[in-house]
């Protein structure tokens, strides 16, 4: 499946980044994490390729 169309849950995004859900929500509030895709009244997801981009940016920043 194309990563641009694949969605991951908040729990999966937390696992992928090794960050807590609380910290991811704080980063979202600050505009420092990809925006969520609303899936329903109480459900959100994230575009997998955007989460992977966030991870790549973090890896690149350590070398700067």
C-alpha cells in the first residue's frame, strides 16, 4: 500500500516514534507533529508517510 494513503493510529504513531501519546499530543498542539486526520467523533489517525518524515527529520537533526 502507498504510505501516502496508509493511516496509523495515535498508538501506532507513538510506537513508531518511541514517544508517549501525551507528548505527541503536546507536539501536535505546538504544530511540531503532523496534523491528525479525523476519522470519527472520537477517532483520529495520522498519514504514515508524514510520521515517517517526522522520524527522518529527527534523525537528520542529530547530525546537524
